[in-house]
C-alpha cells in the first residue's frame, strides 16, 4: 500500500506540474469565461439595474426611401423603426448618393409590395433593418388583400391570435430538458478519456524506452505501479474537469443578470445526475485507462503509441457515437444494450438514468458488470505491464503477451 501511495503521489505531481496540463487548463478556462461573458454583453449591452436600455442599433438613425406604390409615408416608417428619421428621395440616383455620402444609414426603393431594393454602404451582421422592412411590406400586402376580399382585419387578427394551450406533466424524468447537459457531460468525459489515456500510454512507453522501468519494477510491485499511474491520471483529469466546471459555474453566476437564466438548464444539473455521472464516469475512465496502460507496456517506444492505440480509440469513438445516436433517437433498446456492455455502459447507463426512470436492479447490475470488468482489466494490465516493460527487441502483440502469461 505504501508503494502504491508513493507512485500515486509522484505521478499525480508529474501530471499537475506538466506544462501541457497547466497551459491547456488555462486556455480552456479562458475560452469558457469568454464564451459566457462576451455573448452576454453583445446580447444585452449592459445590466439595466432598473434603468431603461437603448431601444436598439437604429436609434437616431436616418434612412432614405422611394415608394412607387404610394402605400408608405414617413410616419409609418418611423413607427416601424422607433427612433429613426426618414428622407424621401426624388429618384434612385439621389437615394444612392445619400447612402454613399453617409447622410443616411440605408436606402429603400419600393417597386411594389412584393419587391424592393435595399441599399447599404457597409453591410453589418447585426443590421435588422431589411428584415423589419420586409415584415412591414408583408403586413401592408396582407391588409390590402383583406380589404380586397372584404374581410374585417380585426376579425382576422383575432383568428390569428387564437392558440391552443397545452400543459405538460412529467411524471418521470424530463428527458427533453436533460438531453443537453447529458450530452455535454458525456462529450467532456469522451475528451478526458482520449487525452489522459494517451498520456498514460506515452508515459509508460517512455519509461520503457529509457530503461527507467527496470529500476521501478525492482522497487515497487507491478500492481502498485500500474494502479498508481492510472489512478493518478484519473485524479488529474477529475481535478482539471472540476476546475473548469467550477469556473464555468462561477462565471455564469456572476453573469446571471446578463443571461437572465437562459442557460439554467445546463448549469442547474440535479445532484443525483452529477452523482451517477461521477460513479459511472470514473469507472469508465479507469477501464480505458488500464487498456491504454497495456498499450504503453507493449509498445517498444513512445512513437509507436499512436499506431498501437488506434484500435482502442476507434472502439471508444464507436461507443460514443452509438450512445449519442441512441440518445438522439430516443431508442430505449439501443440505450439498454449500451447500459450493459462494459465499453459503453458508463455512458449508456448514465444517459438512461438522466433521461428515463431506470429500475434500481438494472442500475446495480450495470454497475457490478462495469466494476468487475474494470478490476479484471486492471489486474490483466498489471501483469502485462510487468512482462511487457521488461521485454525488448521483438515486436510485442496482445496475442503473444497472453500466450506468455498462459505459459507462466
């Protein structure tokens, strides 16, 4: 136990002091903060604090127009765009000149109620004048049609205002609301497994290539070494994930006045969902981490890791896609299958628990299968680690390693 704790402490320190680990944490953290602050300012400008806000980007703007239909006037246009002022041009040349010289922000040439030309000197991503004017012409066209067919506009407005009110009562899990944060958590776990799994494999292969492992295996048991390395990697991933999650939650709490609760469905995750994610997520991570550890032990040098880990990475990616498709389609059969296969159960069962009510016996059965598989793979990984790290020269395959273990 002492040697395990020594290896765990050493490997965890190495992970936490690694420049890539620190820099990636800082960069991802800054991206999260930016994503939660910049859009809020763009959408809301500034916190109102009970004060009136600006009515939009078109306040005190001037526009020029030509109406060939005779249906529009300055008052109608100013009503459609509050705070704006309008100039009626004599011809198209005057309209273009007014826009080009900057006297007007934009120009509108109305041929009829179904066709118009919008003139602007520099287009903007946030320019909604064209959409507003299109809506205005559609309303005018609708009014003329109603008058032509002798339909009372008030009665027609009342008819359009009618809507059926539905109240939904969720007796089990609200799968539609839980889908977003379930997918986010699964995708975060997906990235953590791929990143730290590769790191563990490279770390073991590097020790083997410089013969440092020969000293390690004589000073500590292979169980302590492999379990210490894998669990250290798991803790490093958990720490990084927790830091980023806390940073995102804290930033969102500070910016809540800007978002007005728009992202509550992501950040207000129920405690039981987070608990199930932690249990199944950690076990699933450990399962793949042990597998990546075996790959590192069988590799002759760290450069071989990418090629050796490709089959495992493909299996993992296919597992993620399978669960994602099952979630998206709401296929309970697919999710049920994914809940009991160890390579997918940590994602599949968590998804089922988040989106539907799952009997406790099924949860426990999935958990027992996952624990047994993880422990079994961990023991196999430690034995392969012990043999693989002392074998040099010939290419080591999983088949040859199992044969060597069987002969012992």
